[in-house]
């Protein structure tokens, strides 16, 4: 078992890990996902002490491996690391790369290390390649050798840092197949990956990293189908977000229209969807809400999902219950309802912005 307690890692110009707390159980297969720069690789490198944490503790089977008196080689015997750049020794053959650490660190005999290496090469689909050099192999084959080298140490924990990111797309599948096989070995695994479908297929837990820590931790079903937190949901659905806040009677609606145009251009939103986002903003805020709520702040959020080619516009505002469908401007309501996929209203008296109008705009719709 690995326990992270207030783990922190600071660099000179950034702090990717601010306060990481979690327990990694024996046999967990954990996919680590999140935007670039959120500390995913740093987390793995801290766990096996390739990066020395600047704060907190890492407990491996109850022993604090961040203690200056602790011999980190003891931890590394239990943890294997697969890097995105293979890190094979070019002057050694495939089998020599695999045999080196077991002979040097575990003090295995040359014959035992050789037999183990041959068996592992067969397992990763590279039987007969033992006497070739890394330069004679494809990227996918190199990564499979790197995985075999890690397995040769028989680690309790296997850490994989974006193992397919340096590969040609045609080679990704062969490495993923080997990792899927590893996931059935009962070992604890942590995998940094940008391949969402792969992450979902092999793991029992998902860490979504953001804001300096594990922002959300859950099962694949929770994280990928029903994320509980906004940033997770936006990442999973590849949402691009814009917020507008109408907070005074002299609000610049022309400037807001320009902001919407720029947002649509940056997000590569089609002219069809862009037109309906602008129509929604103009009809909903200028024609239906603002005349009634000119002194009540209105928060408008636009979320565009590249994966689903769908935009969701939420207009939230306070005050008493006010459904635009029951307002005086029935023509604007009818125009808007006829132009979008969905138009709905909810009221929650416990929220500060108690009223919400939700509009769904799809690329293919009426």
C-alpha cells in the first residue's frame, strides 16, 4: 500500500503538486489523467523518488520513504518505472538490457536473469529479438522491451509515464495490448495517459489532476460518465468555456457579441452553432431577461463540447422566481425555442442565483 500525505513538489517557477493526499491500495490499477502541466508525471517521479518531494510524506507499506535516513534503493526494488522515451541502453542487446538490473540489484545469476528475460520477451511478443540492438527495433518494440525490463525486477508497483506518447499511432495498439495483459497480473499500477478509452478499459480507479492535487478520484464509470466536479466534466467532454456577467443597466451588449465571436473562432465552432449561440444570448438576455432584471446580475456561461459538437448556454440570475416562458415577450421565446435543441427552466430557492435557463444547441438539429 502507498499513502501520500500532504505531498508537495515545488520547482523554481511552478508548484505542480501542492497538497496531494490519497491511499493507493495493493492491486489498484489507476489511470492518471488531466491537462498538461498539472503534475501527472511529477507525481509518478515523486512516488519512486526520482524527484525529491519538497513537502509531505510517501508511505510505502507504512514506511516513510521521504525520510532522509531511508535508503531509496529499497523502494525502487519494489517499484518499476516505464518511461515514455524507453531509456534503453543502445550499446546493449535487448536481452542484456533486460538482464542488467536483476543481476546488478537483485544479484541474480546470469543464467537465471537470461531465462527470465527470454520468458518475458515471449510474453510481450518479442521472442527471437533477444540479440538485436535497440536501434534495430521500432518504437513500439522498444517500449515492449522497456516493459519486459521492468517486469524482470518483479516489482510490486509498476509506474508508467505516458508509455505510448512517443509512438507512431500505428504502434500504440501493440503496447496497449501488453499493458492490458499486465493489468491482469494483480500488481499495483499507475499509468499517466492521454488515451481516455484506454484508461477506462484497464483501470479500477481514475485520478483527475488539477489545481495542484487530485481534483477528483473515482471509478472509471464515475469519472468518464458522471464526473462530480466542473473541471473534470469540462476536461472529459473537452469543453471550452466562456463566461459573461451582466451586472449593470449600461452593460455593453455589442462588446459581448464581439466576445462571443472571438470565443467561437478560438474554439473552432461552426458558423451554424455560432449563429445560434449569439441568437440565444441576444433573445434570452436582451429581449426576455434584461428588461425585467435590469438591476439583477445575470451570469451567462457558454460551454462547447468539441467531442459532441454541442453548446450549452446557461443563464443564471437571482431575485424571485421568473420563467421567461411566462414573461411578456412570447415572440422572442417562440423564436428561441424554435431555433435550439432544448430550452428549459429551473428554480432553486437555496441558490444565490436561484433561476437557471438552460439552452442546448447541437450542430445537427432542427
